[in-house]
């Protein structure tokens, strides 16, 4: 029986999300091309960026510098 291996990056992202969701510190996860993959609630509160805007940015695969008006991206 030949099984397809699960996508390891998706599994790791889910584990990271689980850890960061309980954090009081703001956190954002980007991929190597600086696309926004995840943000926690604390980040949404501290960044001042509307939650719907962040959710849309994740869904559309926006890059960090397309969403945040800062030079750290």
C-alpha cells in the first residue's frame, strides 16, 4: 500500500499556530518569499491593522511589505 506523505510544512505551520495562539506576544509567520501565512490575535491588536484586512492578506497570499507600512519586511 502506497501512502502519500502529508505536507510537512502544513503540519509545522499548524503546530506553530497552536503555540502562538496562546501567546500574549504579537507574532506573524512569513514564508521565505515574505508572504503572510499567519498572525495571532495579539499581533492584530498591537499592529493596529484591521483583522479583516489581515485575513484577506493571508487568503490572497500578500507579501509583508504589501500589508504593513514598515521597513522591517
